[in-house]
C-alpha cells in the first residue's frame, strides 16, 4: 500500500481547520488540553510516537472531543507514512472516522479521509468524503480541488468535466463578504479550470483575483507565470516591474535579469528605464562574482549599443573593473578548484569588464582608450580573424540583448581609426545565421567599399563569398554525417521489449502484441514537461514522414495524471498524430525522466532509447529517421494494419 508524498504536505496544514478551545476551569479539560498541546508540539518536531501517546492520553480523559480524534488521526497518518506500518493506517482511519461521527459539522476529518482514499486510488470513497467535507463547510475550498482531482482520475473522466465546470463557475459567482473565503474560492476556481484544461477561463479568474487581491503572494505567483509565458517583451517587462513593485520578495537577480533583457530588445526604451533596471539587477546579484560582473557588463554593453547615458555606463564599467580587481583566487569557485582554474575565471571576468568599458569608450569617441580596452579583452577574436579571415563565434550572450557580436565592434573601431580595409575584413568575418546582424554587415560593407573607391559589385561579391564560406564552415560534411550515423546505429540494445498496454484518446487499448511486425516509436511525455513541449512538433514531423507506411507506428504516450488536460493541450499546439494515455507502459519500461523515446524493432526488441531532447530539431528528426529506416530494412513477419 502506498500513500502519495503529497499527503505529508496536506497534513502539515491541518491546523487551519480546527483550533481547540477548552473550558480551562475544568481540571479534566485542562489535563486533556495539556496532553494535546504536548502532542501537537511532538507532531511539529516529527516525534510521532510521542504525539500519538500524548494525544491518546487526552482522548482517554475527554473521549467525546472530536478535535482530539482528528489530531490523533493526523499523527497516525504521519507515522504510517514514515513507517509503512499498516496498524497506524487503520488507526488513522478509525480516529478520523470517529472525529467525523462526533462532529459532523467539522470538515477536516472528511477531508483527510478523502485524501487518504484518493492516495489508495479508491476514487469513489475519496469523492464521497470530499463531498461530506464540502457539505460540512462550503468554504472548505481544498476539498473542492481534491474532489475534482479524484473525479478526473476516473476512467470515464470526460463525463465528470461538465459537473466540475459547473462547480467551478458557482465558486466564481459566490457572493461572500469574508475576503479570505472569497480569495480561496477564486484560487480554487482557477485550479479547477486548470484541471479541466480551460486555460482561457483560468486566466480570466486569475485576473479577477489579481485585481481584488493585488498584495497577496498568490497574485505575485500569477504575475510571474504570466510574465514567463508572455511573448511580447514589452508586456513581459511591464508584468515583471509590477511584480517588483507589489512583492518585494521577488526582487532577485534572475527576475531582474529577465526584466532587463526584455527591455533591452525594445526599440524605444528610455535610458533611464534601462539604467534603473540595470542597477537593480546589479544590486540583486549580491556577492555572486559572476552575476555581479556579468550584470554590469551586460547593462553597459546595452547602453553603449543604444548610445544612451554613456557617462553612467562608463561609471558602471569602472565599478566592474574595480570589483574584479578586488577578487582574490581564494574567494572564487570553492576550495576544490585548482589555482589555474580560479585565475582563468578571474581573467574571464576581467575581460567582460574591459570589453564593456571598451564599447562605451568607442561610442564616446575616445578611440585610444577604447582600442586599449578592446585589444586587451578581444585578443582571441583578433587572432582568429587575422589567421583565418573568419570567425564562427556569434556571441549569443550579446545577441540576446540586442548587442552586436564583438567582431563588429572591432570593425567599428578600425573604421573610426581610418583603417577601412581592416574594418571591412572584420565586418565580413562576422557573417553568420542572424539576419539582423547580416543586414548590418551588408549596409556597412557597402558604405566602406564606397569609401575605399570600390564599386557595389565588388561589395556584393565579397558579401557572397562570406556567406558561402560561413555555410561551408557550418554545414556538416557528408563524411562526418556518415560517421555519426554509423556510430548511432551501432548502439543497438537488443533488449526484449516488455509488454505494455496503453489507451488511446478514443478509448482503444493497444498492447505490444497488437503491433507485431512493426517498428514502434514510443515517446513518453507530459503537458507539464517543458522539453517535451519543445520536442513534440519534431516528433510529429518525423511521424508524418511515415504516413501510409503500415510497418511503423509512432505513439506519444502521455504520462499526465490529469488526463483532462491532454486534449486541450494537443489542440493548442496542433498535434494530430496518435496519442495514448499511459496505463503500465512507463512502469514496465522504467521511465525515470521525460521526454524519453523508445524504439522497438519488428521482432519486439528495444533497440534504442533516448532520454531528453537534444535541442536541435533538424538533427532530432534526422537521427530518428536513420534508426527507423535501418530497422525497417530488417526482415520480419508481415505487419498488421496501420494505427492512426
């Protein structure tokens, strides 16, 4: 028998339900109260044996107090979770049941009995107890959400959704004067809409909650989630700044970094806005050497690129250099790091600071000082361009905040110094896969060639040569691809595939035996898994390449506990290939993390297993195709009809 770990968290909040008050003038009541308080303290420190003994003494004195039986039941549940001793499981149920009998108007015993049965997957009993908790106290919103979760775990969960929606809507419309009850009702309603996959309705309810209770921590969580999912950078920054203003506890460097980066890529953002956010980001970095120097360097580079508040930017760059100078090898990377590693780290931070200072000096027209800083910090770039005439480093850290790659700053420096040939060389060396950067390179190259007295044809030819060179450098050679393919195909596992059964969205049950003679590609995923969400369009792209081929089947196996969220999610992302709910497949195949893709050959042997998503869509599709095609070439018994 297993009890889900979530019970522990739920039980810890038991005190919100039943504060105990006794007639202190009665000696018996006073003794019971004393035993209770000592037992409650024992629960708090995790001494459940003592808690049970003490509260049992209180029950002997006052056996008719429902609250004592409630706490005894909770203590027994703690003990059972820790020891797995079924005797305490039975005592927990008996104590909670007795509490409910003594005081039917007390919601907590029914609630915890519901949680207990839900963990045992006895959903009917769980729902019945949650409904009793709601009947005892209609404001007991945890019972609503737990009941809905239990309803959606039933096999015919689709039939439950209309009733859940009706209850959710009733909570939203409930008219109450108690603000706490109103807040809890709205939060429960938002959770309910989430459970049935109606994100649009959830967002509307959360907007109401955020407007009515802007200072509550849950409003901060709502703002944060909206900010993270917001596609508009301007709107994202607005949400984060609102979050900072209302919820001081959120003023931490990861969020300030996100807010500054969102503002940095806007076209018409003011320097004052960037400076305010930038300084807050720097301050929030605290004593973290990398975050502190990186934030200073990033803020300075953005201000320099936009040519805003250059004096203030220079001051930040100077502070960064002073901060680096104050760092000792003993204070970085921990005692296990080698001295050389620590010195390399400090030099890296120094280069960041020098680079940003050089950017600002260049924009200020201080060419001698700028050359000194950039020459010191960009030696690696200079060496590669001078040696090869190109560079494959594209400086994503700068591009992500709208700042040009380092090589283009060197080109600007050389142009300002009058060395136009060298400026053109460095411009062309920076050609890559970012269209914004390439557009800048094309425009500046035409201007430089005009200054050099060379025609547009020569400029166009130079740009074309740079583009061809970049593609040749980055395109994988056929030899390299062949070698990669051979290595991948050599990693066959030849492991017998365990049986599985899964249930499709239209209620068909599929077993391994049903797919005999086919290459089977199982992708284990969930709606809440970020890498899975990124991977699924590429999995679908691969599946569509085999449409009509009866010898291969692709199945996306959902591991969502709440199956009601799956179909709305698939509609949102436009996924139309075969999807099934997991029954025992994940357990039989020892799926420990997702996404995981398992490829089974036509004889029923697992040949390949990929854990995680590599992050390159085209490569992902190609690597799957290599292995599927290789397995399809192997002889096998005739395959049955395709599954779609």
